């Protein structure tokens, strides 16, 4: 990797973006991190990089942020799961992406890396895990977040075909690891780690170490094939197996939530959403929780040299970081 390049990372204080910034700096790459005014920079304390304060939905701010950068890693997003429609997320997840693409073309950047989500690709089983060739699944079509990200992906792929945008798309699954200052996905540790009795659903997820995903993203600057999507996937683990890793060595009483209970609660959550009341749980989310939400990261491993993920290592490092920062 050319250490003389300058990389813009949007949403630099986010969980994944923080780890991307750290990976780039370890490679002696100059970094400009775009964050909002008054953003919490706890996860980036002590790092030597340029901070650019701006609004990702403001065309002037975006243009200034892109100016002088040869690579854009667009990680900023509204990741809210409470909407069933894409429209509330459209401005941040779609329109801001359009502004960045236009700025990238004006400033003739060498590469545009869009951070999407594994939710735009249908999952599978352990024997037949989801892969990049899968369309979005019916359950994720009820997720405003997934649909807004899918729309942004389509916009980027159109620009690749029509205007030769040198872009690649990253589709990370459920990431865990250190420096989750918000926390985002790290909320799962707050639900499991301190409690002797833990309620769990029947299904499972693909868990990936955020540092492995960050390595793949940085490698994609030179290794990624234009127009391609890459699932940044790690290990397929059931929630029961994951709980055993999180609570390793501690007496634990796992309580399996019956599918019908989760589905009922999901129906209630969807009803509340229709009334305009915030609810994290919906019928589609509930159905995902009782499913095997499994993927393969073979393509990223082969083409981007994404290192293998150890869920146990990622869990231990995440818990250590949370404890050091008094977040557990």
C-alpha cells in the first residue's frame, strides 16, 4: 500500500470506522477522519490523524472533506433498526452516499469503498451459508436500514457501469471486538456478560472480529475488484454457543425463549411502530432471531486476504476493552 496516499474515513468515530482508522495508521497511511461537530472521540484518543468536522449530508462539507484524498472509505451511516421503511434513513444512507460519489468523481479519487451491511444479502444455513450471489432476503426487505443500504449499493453499481467509478462494496456481518465506544453491536455483551440468568433465542448469527473486517477493508484499497461486493463474514455461531463463550468459566443458566413468544413480541413491536412508538423489535426482527443467520466470507478471504476470525478472541478482547473503560 502506498504510504503517501491520503484516505478519507467518514463517520470515523464509529465502531468499524475506528478500527479502520487504526489499521490504516498501522500501515503508515495518512488519514482524514470526517466526524460531526461535538462527536464522541473516546475510541480515537491519542491517535495521530486529521480530524475534519462536517455534516455528511451537506454538499459543501463533503466536497471539502474529499478534496486532497485519493481514497474514500464511506462508513458513516444511520444504523437504526427501528424503521420498517427506508425513507427515514434515506437522507443519511443514500443521499449522503450520492454526495460523496459526486465529490469523488470531481476530485478524481482513485478508489471508493462503500461500507454496506450483510443484511442486503440473504442468509443461509451452516451447510449452505449465505454468499454474495444471494439477493436480499424477504425478512430484510422489512428493514428500513437494509433497504436504504441496498438502494445506496444500487446507486454505486450504476456509477461503476455508467461513469467508471472505481468502487467496491463491503458487506460486514455482526461485528464484535474492542473500541465499541457507543456501544453498537457491543450491547450484546451488556445483555449477556453480567447476568447469571440469560434469555436467548433459538437462532444464531455470523460473528466477525471487527479487526479482521478492518484489515479486509484496507486491503480492498488495492485488492478489491471494481464493482464487486464482499461479505466480511467470520464464524457461524448459535446464540447458545455465543453465550457459553461470553460467560466462559462462570455459572450460567440459559433460558431458551420459545419461538412463539418472540414472534408474539415482534407482532406487538410492529403494531407499536405503526402507532409511531419506538420499538427495537418487530415481526421481521423476531423471525431473524429464531433463524440461522449464517454467511460465508470465503470470497473476502481469497480476494482481500481477510484473516480468519476467532469469536473467542474477539469476545475476550471486547470484554477487556469494555471493562477497562468501565462500560460493563
